[in-house]
C-alpha cells in the first residue's frame, strides 16, 4: 500500500487564549500576576464564595475593543456574558463566565506573511472570558493540588475560520497574532508562562474534495514549535486513518511534547453540554460611543505601519525595518535609543548586529521577554553618539561594547575615559608615531619612494598598531603621506 500524502490537504483553524495584561482580575480586585505563592492572589469573587457578585474590569473591555479594531472586527455594541458550566476542581463556581452567542467582536481578518507572500485568515469572533485555576497532579500520589491564583484572570478567546492550509501557515499566523497583541500592549506575549495558548483544529481532505473533513482539536499548545509539530503529526495521523479505511472521530486531543504525538483526551463536547445561559449577575455589556471613539483614537502604531515608517521616515532598509518591528520589545528598544540620540541608521546597525546577536541566549524561539536585552537602550544611544561625534572609532566601539556585554550597567562614556580610548587626532601626537614608523622601516620607505606605493598599506598598519587603534584614520592617513614626502626631501 502506498499512501499518497500529497493528494491530501490539511485544513486548520485555531482558537487562541490571550491573557490580558490588566492590573486586576476580570471580575474582582484580585491582582493579576504570575509566579506567586499558590493561592496567595485569590479574591473572594474568584474563589466563588457564596453571595459575592462580579464587577467587570473596564480595562479588559478596552483591550478587547483594541484587538477587535486592530483585526478589523465589527464591535458589538451590546454583548452578553454567559455562564459556561462544567465540573472540575479548578473551577470553584462550577461555571466559567464567558461570552456565548453575543461576543464583543466578530468578523475580522488577520494578515500575515509566509515566505514573503501576504496571506490572511478570517477571524470568526473574539470573546471575553475568565480563566480557571490550575490543578497540579503529583506523580504516583493519590491526591492533586489546586492553585486558584489564575482563577478569574481576564482572557480574550480569538477564534479563526478554518482558512489555514499548512503547519507553517498556522505558525506564521499565530506569530502575527502574538506580534499584534504585544504591540497593542494588551498581553505580554510570554508563551512560556502561558500568556498565549492555542488550540489547533485540524482536519484533512482530498485536495479535490470541496467539503471539509472531520476535525480534531488539540488543546493548549504553548509554543510556535508545538503548534507546528502537533498540526503536522495530526494531519499525518488522520491521513493514515483514512487510508486504512477508518473514520476520523471528532475529539479533543492533547499534545505530548516528550513523545511528540497527540493523544485522545475526550470526545468533543457540544455547546448544549455546557448549559450556557446569560449570567444574571451581570448586565449586558454596552459600549458607549465615547469609549469606542477613545479606544480608536488611542490605538498605538501597529507593526506594519512602523515597518513602513522606519523605511520611509528613518531611511532604514527593508531588512532592518523588518527585524526591528518583528518584536514589540525590539522596536521599543530601538525607539528609546533614537529618542536619546537621533541616529536611526547607526543605532539600527548596533541593535541588529550586536545587541540581538549577543542576547540570543536570552531569546528563545517564542520571542523576547523584558529581560532579554540587558544593555540599556540609552547606552547603545550613547555608544553611537561617541562614534558619530568622533570621540571613538568604530573599532574602539567594539571594545566598548565588549565591556558592556560583561557589565551592561556601565556607561560607555565612562568606559572610554577609564581606558583612555578617545580617538587621537592631535597632529603632533600622530606625527610622533609616524616618524617612529618611518625610522623603524627604512627598507619599506625606500620601496615606497621607488614607486612600490602598495607598501603604504603595511606602513599604515604599523602606524595604527602603534597607535593602539585610537588614531583617527583620516588624519593618520594624511599625516603618513605627509611624513613620506618629508622623508623623501630629507634623503
Ligand atoms: P464549535 O462550534 O464546536 O466550537 P466550530 O465549527 O465553530 O466548532 O469551529 C471551532 C474551530 O474549529 C474554529 O477555529 C474553526 O476554524 C475550526 N474548524 C471548524 N471546522 C474545521 C475543519 N473541518 N477543519 C479544521 N478546522 C475546523
Ligand atoms: Mg473553545
């Protein structure tokens, strides 16, 4: 039996949970923070105590509108919070407050690029919901722990249409979504901490078929790599099933990143299993004109607009503009440096060739976090300023940068002073060294005067070496030529 994998097409739509960077929880004043002592951030509302009432976080609503506008969605002016019921120990109320048939945003589009080609995926809806707590299962023990710190964390769930056709497309679309939410400032984009989690819906069909196949949903993919691997695995598994004459079961699966496979978790639940109904504790969410207008007005510059502006207004190359706008943290760093010293091209070069390269151990494939760039942007600005004002040569600047790499908090100007690294362009000082070079290399000087002028390179090399790389190259070159003339006349 030969299996024609290439007669099939993979179809993907994803659902993504975006954790909102608000100060407090969605319906309580509990702090919205990561990495604290278990159960130390739990408000009575999030613990689901009897008699408490939810009170909606206005910031979360603004963030939802922001993302909706950035994805060209229709913003529903009157959306409704519903209760989604299920039983699990990490859900103390016995229901999750979410949005069901009247979500806040619908019908948008996300643009992304695959191998230089612009693509898009339709966004079906974005709704606001609260997160649950977290169970920790102890290997071999007959008990589990539950931590409610995450309970009530505000989330946006972004649901796409099944428009993607490969794992690569899915990864690029997901990267574009991460780029967008971080530029909007609504999510820190920290995938390792679960700030974004994707569920991948995957089906396969014969390329010629018009109807979509039965899909599975693989839950909780918390990296681009896992998203891609899970889709690739799942498509292959489904093709093998179909080719063996079996049907695809519509089910929820999980990704095992150790064994690199998806495994069945449960059969797919239907909406009616959740017994959705409008939450009687919450009024419909009405978006007034003024709120919509003010969010629109304060929408930050989006990555694509920055990409264009960096080229048009700052004169950067397309490549430089692309690298600098690939991550919110990088463009922020670049703009902060330029605010200190207005030399975009020089600063861009240092960031791309040096800062990002020497920080690559702090940058995993899921992108940067706020600790990824230890050298302050102001120091890069200062370094470029020292070069631009010809206090140091670019060669010496490399040395200054090496010091910064080991001790990021030092000031470049102070490093230059401490090491006596200022450029020497004092004529007397350079002439002294020129004379020394000419005296020490009489044969080469003679060769030069006999017409073998290529020897000048060697003499300049000696000069710069004796000058410890600090001589201003232009003055040094001129003074060497003058020196050679002087010598000739003296002969
Ligand atoms: P439900 O209503 O059960 O949540 P939907 O059909 O509305 O399921 O879609 C949920 C997600 O699954 C969406 O992201 C959608 O793009 C995706 N999806 C739907 N059908 C398919 C399919 N045949 N193949 C791949 N993904 C699909
Ligand atoms: Mg869902």
